[in-house]
């Protein structure tokens, strides 16, 4: 297992974005660009792939300890820090999702048909066409009335 594999697995497990990785590395005064970090996570056959060196991984692990546990003076609870990494959906998306859930859930009220506007279809009637007045000729030419 290479340093790149370890770095990738930590990134996925902790749900870290590139900008968060940069902030974590700055805790130990290690500066690296977003592009350089992206090159570590590329496929090994990609032309811009870069091997992650021992120094980068060592600094990331040291900074990760400080990020998750905090310092002696200001300790942190690691699980609270990890939970804060999860992306939060926007309010607009969340409200739309709630509406969809409410209408699709088993707790939603069943649809009732009013007598005047929405008539329940007569399924016993053989002539009932669910498509309304649409008729298909299956690609056959129309018959002429004069023939």
C-alpha cells in the first residue's frame, strides 16, 4: 500500500475536501496548494499523477491528530469534529426533499376523488381508454373514406 492509497483512504473515511486538507496541513505550518493535493488522488496512469512523499503524509498525520484531538490546552472530542465534516444540504434542497418524502410516504393520506372534477375511472367498462382520445395506428397509413 502506497502513501497515496493511505492518504485517499483517510480522505474518504473522514469525508474531507481538498480545502479542509489544506487547513489541516496549515496546523503544522505545512503549506501545499489545492492542485498538488489533487495530483495525489489521481489514477497512477494519469500524466499529472504525483507520488505522495513521506514528508507530506507525516505532516498530514501529525496535523490530523491536532485537528481531531486538539491540543493539551484546548482538547476536542474527535467524533464531534468528524461529524462537522459531513456536508449539510441547503435549506432549499431540504424543503424540496421533505415535500417529496411527505407525498411519497406511507403516512401520507390517500388521494380521494371529488365528484365534480376528478372522477374515478370506470375499470369495469371495456371501452375505457386511459390515454383519453388518443388513438394510435401503429404506423399504418390512414384509410381513405372514398375507397
